[in-house]
C-alpha cells in the first residue's frame, strides 16, 4: 500500500497526545481559526471534535468538517 502524502500532526486533547492526518490547507485554516479566537489549536480542535462528533468518522474528518463549516458561515459569523 502506498504511503500517504498527508502529514500526521500531533495535538494534545484532554491531556493526551493524539495524531491526526490533516492536509496543510486544513491545518493552516485551523491555526487561523485558533488565532482569531485567541485560543490554542488544541482548544479549538477539542471543540471541533465535540461539535462534529455526530457527522465525523474520525478526528481528522471532524477537523475538516469544522473548518468547512467555519468558512461556509457568513463572514459576520466567523468570529
């Protein structure tokens, strides 16, 4: 099986290290959301996973759905 070109990244969730495979564009978007909210990525990621728990099949999927939802909201709702 070919090796994935999507890098694994480590996030601390609830005091535990967790690895997620996330494309650079999604990782950068997650960092931008965290910066805008004045929160660490781990805090935003935990909220994203909790918010997307019903729709997502894994952590990476939850983060992608969260970023997608964030940018699909009207500009006034992004903050």
